[in-house]
C-alpha cells in the first residue's frame, strides 16, 4: 500500500507538470536511471539517463525548463500495483509495470514507453523515498526524443 | 506518390550493376539511366531543393545509387562479432543485411533475404556454422553460400526440386567487407574505392584517434526520427547550429563558436570532422550578438557529470565525424559512440546508437561515461533538440516543394575551415550526393 501510494504520487507529479517536486521523491544520494531491457539483459550499463544525486535530478529539471528545446508535451503514466520483492539492505524492493502515453500540444497521442520500475524504497523516514529507481523500458526504440522523466 | 517509372529505373540501375558484376539479370548492354526528373537550382550547392527530402522516387533511387552503390556503409563494431561463428543482423540503407565472422575468422556480409522465397533469415545475433531459413529450412554457411535445400530430392521419391537444380554457385547477394580501426564496413558495389582511400587521410586519422585501444561496448539504443534520413545527415554536418540550438552546451561552456575549433571536409566532400577545444573561450562575440544561448545565471548544482578526463591528451573535447552516407562517430568529453543512420521510409529514419568505452576503463571512468551519456543520446542535454528540429523541417515539406533551402554560411565551397560557423560540410554532403545520384 505504501509503495503503491508512493508510486501514485510520483507519477502524478510528472503527469501534472510538477517536475520541481520530482527530485524530492528520492533519497540523497540515490540512483535513478532509464535504460532499455535489452541493455539490462546483456549486462550493458548505459541507458538514456543516469543520476546519483538529488542535485543531478534537479539539474535535469532546470535544463528541461530553461535550456532544452523540445515540442510541448506531457505524459500520462498508467502503473500496475506493485509486486513487492524480498527486501535487501534495509530497503523495500518492488517492481511496478508502467505504460507512458505521450500527448503532444497538437493533440497527437501515442504510446511512448512500456516497462517496469525496479525500485528500492527507504521507509525509515517520515515519508517513503526511492533510494534506487531503475526505469527499464521494453521498447528499444525511442520515438523522436526523451525529455521528461519517466 | 510512387511513380510508375520508379521501379523500372531502379531495376535498370541494379541490372546494370549486376551486368557489370558478371551477373545474369540483364540481357544486352548495361544501361545506367540518368532521367530522374529534378532540376537543381542554378545556385548549386548553396541551395537544396526541398523535394529531395520528400519524393518517393528519389528515395528509391538513393537505395540503388547510394546505399547499394559505391559507398561504404557501417555494419557494426568488430568487437560485436568477437568469435568465429558469430553473426548479427544489420542494415545498409533500408536493405536488411547479415554480417558474420566465419569459422576461419574472416568477416562476411550478405543480404538477409532467403534465395527461395525471400524470407528474412536472421533477426537477432547468433552463433553457429550455418544460418537456416525458418520458412522452408534452406541453409547457408557464414559466407552466405547456399548449402542445403530441405527435401531437395523429395520424400519417398515424390516431390522435390527438379534434378537439374543445384545448390552450387548460389549465394546470397554479397557485400565486400572491410574493417578500419575496429569498425566494420560493407559495400554492395565492386567499384567502391578501398575503405581507407574512401575515408581520406584526415578522417582516417580522427577515427584512429578515438579507436586508439581495445574498446568495450557499453550499451545501445535506437531513436526513431520522423524525418527523411538526409535531414538528419544535414544536421550532423551543420556545425552552425551547435551553440544556437543546443543551449545546454553553450551555457556550460562545452562548445562555443568562439572556441578553438573547426571543421575538416574530405576532398570529395563526403566525409567530415567537426572539432573543438574547451580552452581559449571568449565572451565578447556572444555578448555583442546577445544570443538567447547566453544565460549567465544558470548553473549546474551537481557538476560531477562534467568532470571528465582528457583521455586523448590533446584537449579536444568534441569531435563529431561523419562518413557518407550514414555513419557517425562522436567523442564529446568522455562520451563515445557510433551511430548508424538508417532510412526506413521517405519520411522516417532510425538512428542506432552504440556507446562504448575502453577495455581498460577503471570504475571511475565507467561512472564518468555513465553520467556523460546524459549529454548525448535520444534524451541528451545537447542532442535531444536534433530529434525535434529534424521533425520541424520534415513537417513543412508539403509547402516547400518547388522551393529550396539556403546554405551559404561560410561561402559556397566545401573546404575545411578553422571556424564552426559554416555550412561547408553540409555542402560537402550534397556535392557527394549529387555526384552519385546524377542530379
Ligand atoms: S523462404 Fe527461405 S527457405 Fe523458403
Ligand atoms: Fe545538433
């Protein structure tokens, strides 16, 4: 329940364009990455985005807001209930499947990404936080560009 | 859109090429037709007519004249076929191709299309002595030679191929393969010059600079672009846009037009390198221009991403290199990758990114490369805009037919320049393109 709630709040922040709240869902330091399932299967480390601090996540938001040029868009995340996995290092582990629909300003809407979150969640503080969030996407192809976080 | 003459043209080209190869497709003399109906503007390379990005007949002609013509096309990294018996699927233009390392260690490439009924033979990397077609189980060795036809003699004396049918001498359409500094290239044409000649000495030296020691693949990703492949090919050679479109780059002084740097265009225009150094940056050019790229109060709160190493020892922080028609290699700080531009349709293009590091990278270096992937890729701080703008160009094409773009930065020539405020390499590409396409 706690995990589902955290996940629901996390995707709501992204879908409702509250990107500034996004780093606050993580511990500091943390690990956040977006990587294809294909690379994960082949034990290849590189994905599309990687961060190991809240500051790096905040930089991503700052860059998206102020530096990067991309067509106006938003996401709608659809997430499954969390599958809770055996804990490790005092962290709760869970897998949650997701679909991301991308909606462009001109009304075009298409399925942008499917995949799973592999999360390690710190429940020791007043609010649950992601210590690790691996976004493992199924589609090797990224349509046009990836700007907003998943 | 497809004009009835298109197939005839392409077939004529291919038959002519087959006849030149000693093939059996053409009866009579080879014909190379030059009747594509396109009038190039009188300004020459200073104008690119928009219809070249939009016409189906031109797209089909490019397959025959460019991708299946006298060009070297990047197939894979040599390290992606490490052992004898390894093979993988790739593309030359939009033509599916298999590249394989035979048991004797030699590399081979051939079309990924069964001789029987044309099924695709290979979908993912594999290892073995032969490749068999899933449809009716015809088999091929790793040079692409047909080795077996299932039920060739029939079953219980019934059915089977006619007695005069022989597997001997039947071969999947072959490419010539050549490697350079760990990169595997293939060509369908017999008259393509030797690979190193094709690259030219300057480009060859800049490839060697990056591929200085054994590499290790670190991951791959594909980016699907909603544009003609040449819009992206232009974008890569357009050093003019770098600090105007990619604001992250400029803000963090990774690349400024006032920096030391320049572009090198190969003699025939086909290949290029654009490079810059982070040193000797000057603010005044920019302040005068009041470019929107200048945003002084913008700072990174975690700078570890930018704390790389001068691993090549020459201070060059950016090197973007292209080889006509569809190969790209970049070094941006410590982010290293090759890209394959693969046309899918006249208005869709797939970009295959393969990142690598060196086999002797320590953990710290691995982390640096991991973080710097944030810079360059489908979601990269200094590259995501390219995905957007090529699409912006493509969307206006219906209105642009009959009109042409202006490519006059840095003059009218295709020569190397010690500035990046130039479109010299773009003109170089079109010089090479026109020569091969006969337009
Ligand atoms: S199509 Fe390949 S064996 Fe029939
Ligand atoms: Fe760019």
